[in-house]
């Protein structure tokens, strides 16, 4: 088993998305490749409770959530808990301006296969592995947020 496969089989993800169909398709795609995906949520308070209880390895957060909940505000709290965030949103300029709370951003609409690659890339980078190519759609927001081992 390679390191990438190992991180896939053991990584726990959280999806916070207000569009139920989008969230379900994303969950299914990520589970199909072996990730554990926590129960889907579209609310700030619920997501924070789940995050505190489960401590996912990566949270995929939409900027606009159900009601008037804000994904960037949620991302600030997740970061404080030590949970890295990948923003998934059509609000590209807001996502790009969230460099202090997220490690990356995937603009909508995204291809599900591209999202799987982005998650694998970010998890590998978080584990000090810089060997995977960066997916084209993925914008890395916080290069310093990765604990990369120096390349020899």
C-alpha cells in the first residue's frame, strides 16, 4: 500500500455544503475511493459540533451555508481547532481572500474526480508529502500551512 492509499483509507473528511445533491455526490465520490466522510451538514453550529467531536483530517466548506450561516466564519473556528479547510465555492474572490482560514479553494462548478485529486493532494501535503501534482482547479491559499519536509 502506498502512502497516498494509506492516507485515503484512514483520512476522515467533513463536508459542509448547503446544496444537498452536491454534498451527496461529493460524499459518494470520496467514499468510493476510501475516505471516511462524516455526516453531511449545511449549518455552522452543527458543523462545529461535529468537528469538535470527530476532529476530521480535512473539512470541505462552502462559503454560503444554510440560512445566513457563513463558511468563512466557520473556517476560522475550524482552523482554531486545528482542522484544515478546503473552501468549495462559486464565490472565487471571497474564497481567495480567505487565505488566513483555509489552505485551499476549489471553485464551483468542479469535477468530482478533480475534487478527489485535490483532497488527496492536500492531505499528502499536510502529511509532508509534496510528490503529488497540484490539480489544475485547486488554488492553494496557504503554502506556509503545510508542514512539508525539506526536499533532498
